[in-house]
C-alpha cells in the first residue's frame, strides 16, 4: 500500500488492533458523504490496494470525486476479498487450475505457483437432481444417486481440497451456495493478516454464479463473474471495471397483508428492467428499509441478474447486526462489523444523509400486489389476478401446430373446435388426454401444472415464505386437499436450518401431507435438475402434444431450462407454488375460483388457506434461534460418511485419466512465452444468426444430455450408457462433452434456418443442415473461422463460463450483437473471443444479412481499435460494408485479449517470474 493520501489508521476492537484504510481521513480532502454506500466500498478497495501499478492515486481520486450523472469512462482495478464457487461452475475452475499447473511447468515454472491467493470456498449444491419425489425416503435416494453419478467429480474436488492452499469445499447435502454464504460464510468485515499486520476491511466477493448478489442484502458488495475471471481473482489478478453509475431505489411504506417478498422482488425486477440498469450498481435506501427483514433484502439482492444490475445492495445497519446475531456469528465478529462500519461511515440509520445517485426510482411497498412471472422471463411479471388470462394469451402460439392423437400434424384454427379443444379461439386443449397412473385415471390438458417446486436460493433463504408455505399446507391438509396426482412436487431447502425450523413448527409434516417431501439440499428445479417426469405423464404430454407448465419458487424460467417437456414456466412464492400444486392447472383464477373441494364436499378457495402476516410472524418468532445455525454449521467442511469415503489422488499435479467428467482442457496446447498479435479476421462464416434475448441457457450446455445429440453420441462412443449420462452441468469439467452441447438448447432458434428449433445450423458451402457442433467441426477441417450474429441482450442469464469457452472451442472468433450482458461480454474477452456491437439502429436484419455471406473484420489494430469494419461477400460476389464497435473496453482487457485470454496472461506472468 503506497498510502499517497495518508489514510492508514488503526482501530481497536475486542482487544485487537487492526490497521485500516480510513475513509474518514480521506474525507478531509474530498466530500465523501455524497458517495453511495457501494462507491465507498470501491473507494476503500482502491485505497488499500494502491501500488502505483494496478491502482494509482489517479484512480482513487476518480472514485472520490465520482460524478453520479457521468457515463462510465474511467477504468479501475477491483480486487475482491474472497471467491465463492458452486460445483457446476467451480469444477471447471479447479480443472483449469490443475491444467495451469501442468502448463506452468512446461513453461519453466513451478506447479505450486498456481495456488489461490485469496480465500476460496466451493459449495456443492448443483449436482442433486429430483429423481425421486413424493416419499419419505426421497432425500436419501436422491443423495445416493447423486454420489453414484458424481463419484469422479467429487474425487477430483477432494484432490483439489488437498492440493491447493486457501481452498475449502462444502460437501453435498449441506445447502445452496448463496444461502450458505448468507448464513455462514460471509464475514461482512474481514479481519485478516496481510504482510504480518492485522487488517480490517470490507468483505467483498466474486462468485461463479450470477446470484452471488444475494449477499448484497447483508451489505457485502459482490457479484457474479465468469469462471475465468474468478480464476484470475483467485490468482491475485484484479478485475478491470469502469466506475459504474449507481441507481438508487427509494423504498417507503411496508408490504400489505398477504404480500410476500417474492411479490416484491418480481415488482422490483420489472421496474428496473424497464429502466435499464445493465452494468450499473443498484442501491436501496429510504424509510421502507426498516420494514424489510434481512431475508427480504437478500431476496431482492439475489435477483440483481434478473433486473440486469451488477449488484443490488443494502447498507450495514442494525437489521444486519440482528441477522448476524440470529445466524450464530460470534460476538467478536459482530463487534468488529459494527465498529468498522461506524468508523468508516458505512453505517446506516435514519440520520444518514441521502447520497448522490445517478437515477432514483421510488417504490411504495404498500403498492406491491401478489404476482408471478412468466412464462419464460423473470421480468415478465403478471398479477396473480391476471395469471389465467396471461396463460390463455401465451398458450395459443405454443399449440398452433399440434399433433393429433394419431400423430398427424393439424393446425388448430377458429373453426368451432373438434371435441378435444375446449377453447378453439386460442387452441387450449382443456379436455386433455386420459392418463392412468398408480391406479388413478385423470385428464391432462394444456396448462396442467406437472412440476411444482419449492426450490432455489431466492426464496428458500426466507423464513417468511417458507413458513408461509407450511402454514398454507397445514390449512389445506385440514380441509382434505393435496397436490393433484399429475404434479411432480418437491421441497428443496437452501440449508438444513430451514429443515430444522420447519420440523420445529411441525410444518414439514404438514407439507408432506400435501405431497411436498424433502428431496435434497440444492438448486434442483431452478437450474434444470427437475429430474424425469413420471412415464405416464410424459406419454400424456407427448400424445396430446400438450403445453404443460411448471411453477417454481426460483429466479430463472428461461425456455428449455426447467424441463424439456414443459413449455410454460412461472416463478412464484413458495405458498403460491403449493397452491398451484393443489389446483393442478394454470387455467384457473386463484383469486376467484375454488382451488379444490374439501373432504366435506365444500369448495376451498385460496383466501381460505392463505397464511396471514401475523401467523407467519408468530411462526418465525417461535421457530428460529442462533443455536440452529451453530449446530448445522459446526462442521460444515467435514461432510458425511459418503463424502469422506471417496478416494482421491495426492500430489501437486493432477493425474489425468480417461474420465468423461474431468479432462485436461486444450486452452494451453502449444502455448509459448511469446505474445501474439490481434489479427484481423478474414473469410469467416456465420455459425448462427440469432435474435434478441439469447441467454447463456441457450448457449451454454445445461440440463439433460440427449442420446442422439453430438454429446450423447460421444459418451456412447466412450462406453457410457444413456442412463449414466447425468447432466451437462455435471460434466463441465470435460470440454469434449461441453463443446458438443454449446448452442444445443432445444428452444434456440437459428435464423439461418426456416422454422427449425434447436441447435442446428447451415453449413453454407455444402448447403447441409447440421448440428451446430458438427458444422463447426466441418468448418474447422476447412480452416474457416466463424462468427456469430445476434440481437439485443446477448448472453443474459447465469454467469456460465462455458457459454464463452464452448464458443471459443467451436472456432468462433467474434460475436457481433446489438448489445451484450455484462458478464458474458467479459467472459468472451477472457477466452479470446472478440465481442463487437452493431452501430445504433443496425442489426443483421436491417443490414440484410442472411448468415450465408463470408465475413471480413478489419482494422482491429492489435486490439486497440474502438471501431472495426465488417465486409460481407454474398454468393453472387456482391459486397456490403458496415462499422461495428469493438467491445474491448479497458487497457487490461486489451492486454488479456492479446495473450489469448486471462489464463494465458496469468500463466505468462507467473512463468516469467520463475524464469527471472
């Protein structure tokens, strides 16, 4: 620390003396009271890391004098205090670190140079799938299957636990990464020894899951990054970013009777999406804060990726301290948090002045109404009162071309129906298909809820909505209601603490009465691990070509994500999930229609079983205490007998074998110490032309692996039976599998093909329609570089590094889109794929591009160009020329790109130090 501004100071807490970078001292030179909370965190980070190289006094001054209204233009280097991983994204991180150990040795370095320099914690939460449901032993059966499926991955992670310093693993069957982070791992204020001196500084975090922002609810600044950016942070490389704008959301009032935190966050998501906050920080303030429990704040922070912000943060205040106390943090840690926050001007109470914001939105919490979001985007909020109408409006296009029972394709038109169609105006098949299951007969129609999942970090961290679901279940069971027989129900708490308080209140048993049994501790349905539907239900869906639905308490409902056979997916609070399981259909107005018939023969309405705010408050007060947290997190890294029985190799360098889960990736093949040059691109072909809102779910392999897909054929060729395919997410450590699944989402639409859904493209020279992977390999054999064309919001969704890695390995050199989601653009740069944007008002369609042209991208100037020229040549020899923006936004990004990516940059730096 250079300490140009003379801000080093000391703070004594708990009898210990901490050094810290004093914002109060810096405030004698600059007016820091006008800075939002999040900007103060950035400022402290720069002060503490000022070294004249990565961080200069000029950058410190730029943040200290931040102009709220200015467009971001100044680059700063941010270094998080720690990194958190989940296993789907974490396994490839550890694979890459293992591969880097091999590579650094080949470049003349030492394997142990590749080691996390900041604390890293990986939580295994993405691997459990809902194979078994509706029974008391569902949890045990699912965990047993999980360990069988993931033996190779878990063995590798156990090796990493031994081989790398500062790397800890939270074993399976513990909880969801963001909830474990909130309830246990977050420090809020770090107290760590640096160069022999004890320092206090804000807890900041990078996570390889976009919902890392959940921790913003506790006053911790952090956000989701790609695996490659996380690896760079783990290896001591700061992240380059532009000083952001900060949007303030002023909250007033309090939530009304019967309104949940889920309703609130869906409202906030819609508001902020409409405003446009991509690349911006969002900060919540105002008198309404005092009416929001910490869990409600965490729910709002969690969904920052859905409203598009980098973070959605709340300040440290008394409520934060109350939560730290409730969740079993030590008195010493709580005292440090309070003392540090107050001495640094990071403490918030009603006397805190309102800082400057780039924009301010206002929300009266009393205006929030019961809501859902769907059928395919989290920002598409629908009032509960309008949910049936929304379903009827969106189902028509999904059923316009439908197979008859005899298999013939018949377009349903407004011709008065044909018996099976109850509402021909929008082609809703209400009469449905007759299904027999477990001795019961019932009719399955459009809008049938076939999946009802209480799942996901967003809501399972919130006792109000979880206990609310339990109270609703208790009331429903008392009236003789239970989930309809076609509904696959599941209860996947975010931590064992949730199970404890549900058991303590007796509500776990009540949830079981309506068929919500504990299935596992993990993300499950929210990330597509919903497991197979019962065969009878699948057959009914196929026979009627039905548009069925899922209702889940998650944060993501993108096309093809939840389940391949489910076309409509709605996000809802846990109590609403339970209610829709009881109703069994979306084709109902829960605000007016009976949800079912009680055992006494009388109709039961939602209002009859909905929990009151007082009932929920009473349940919370009597159910949750610090001892619960202390007990469940006492040995959080130890694991159970299954985990500890897994054999794993020893040694600093991993012994690669022929695993179909773990493989040494090709990123460093042929790499030398010589730095390359950014060359112009000539003679490229389009691998795909896509429209707006192509998400990382569309790009990155996720969910089930089909046996007739390129990845499925590869695994079969390796002797893996389809029943053992597991999921793409579980095989993220093997590039051979993942590259074959890139752009293979069943719902993606490549505009180079007419009316074709799924991962296909046109190999232009031959005119063949091929799987995207097969076409890419054909182009690779022909030594033809590739480009991708896309519309607005390209790469929204989870921070999946494989969306960038797979793109690179397919041979894509550049992606030209109307706009990019922040994380995905950064990931493309980190993998050496050039991101470019069309000029305003232009896109592939306005320019008349079909994707059948060849593409030259020139004028890149070794990566320094802000603008490049694209020249396209059609089959008849005609040419078009247009300019694009080169989205290498900072000097550091341009340097990474010249090296071929972040990892190559770090390798050369470390190997160079060893050689010197």
